[in-house]
C-alpha cells in the first residue's frame, strides 16, 4: 500500500513537471520572452529538486512513523560534502543565468550597457544618461522620450516638423504609440521627482529620475493596448498616474506619425495667420 501511494505521488509530481516545462505561448515582447526563458531554465532545476526532497520527506515520515526508539542521525561527511557541492553548483548556475540576462540591454537597460559607438539620442532635455542606438541602426530604431510629471506622462518622438527655423517634436500625453517588430528605445526621465515606468504585459520597468535619463529598449511582438503604471509612489495622485502603450503595425504607425505631423503643421500655420492679422 505504501509503495502504491509513493508511486502515485511520484507520478503526479512528474506530471506536474511535464506541465511546468511545456512550451509557453508566444510572448508579447522581447523583454517578456527573455524573462520567461530564464524562468523556464530555473524551473528545470527547481522542480526536480522539489520532487526529490518531497519524496525523501514523505518516505521518511511513512517509513519511520512507528519507530518507538528514534536515534540521532549519525555524522556522514560524504553526504554533507555532496549536498554542499551540489548546492554550490546550483547557485552558480542560477547566478550565471541571471547575470547573462542582466547583460542584455532589453533587461539590464541600454543606459547600464552604454554603447560608446552609439549615435546621439533623440531627446528634448539636456539631461545626462540617454544612449542612442548603434551606428548604422538608427534608421531601424524608433526613439521615444518618456517624460514623467506629476501626475501624467508625456511622450516625445524624434520625428520633427520643421516650419522655417522652428523644429518641433511630435508629442502626445497619456498614450504612447509604437510599431510592432521594431526595436524601440525609451529615454525615461522626470521633471519633478521620482516616478517609474511599469508595463507588466510587456515586462517593462524603469525608474524615472529628475534631470537624468535611463534608456531602456523593447521589441513588441503583439499588436494591442498595454496598460502603463507609475510604479514609484509619487504623491496623492500616484494611483491615477496611468498611461497606455498602443502597439500597431508599421504602416499604422507611419500613418499615425504623419497625421500628428500634419496636425502640428496646420496648427502652426493657423497661429502664424492669426499673428499676421492687424
């Protein structure tokens, strides 16, 4: 009876392991894909250890539950050395896997792994810390300046509308629009105090410091609307400091950008005409 119960338990735990390591559904962004990949690697290590420990524990409880004369465990140096070495190997694996992931700019941040060959970043403030895309790739990358201010978000784009000697950035509030399957650099800053960009569904999170940039990157795979939160308590309006990220196709993004630029040109023309009237 005991063997049957133990066998059933082991079978159930093995089934749980198989379910846990089943290939995951497509992720919404490169960042989420990388993080889920690390989680899967750690599961390959954690679940077998959990199964082993639980099987030994249950066996010990069942095997010795009626022992009326329990004796202290005798010293076993080989066993102690074995589990110490095994633990060290596991910790090294976990540390190395996590360190590799933190070295990726989509996770560790572009600012943390600044590229000395990067082009000038597209920003509107003269703050340090922003890092542009690598040389030769700037035409393939979308840059967005994310400005936090209590209690709203402003998104500035490097696509400028030039009217005479005036150069103006496309700017929106509350909603950031980005194209899918395209590397996006976000230069995050604040104009007052601490805030933090957090988009859980895209696995994005970065602090917004006053008068300093933190550049993060992402590639969104799935079109849709993703909720943006402020993840740093910033005062009475913190809970209402929300935003959205709209991921659209390349063509929709270009159409939206052209529409924004056209609106800016018309607005500037109307202002000039009004000033010209006597």
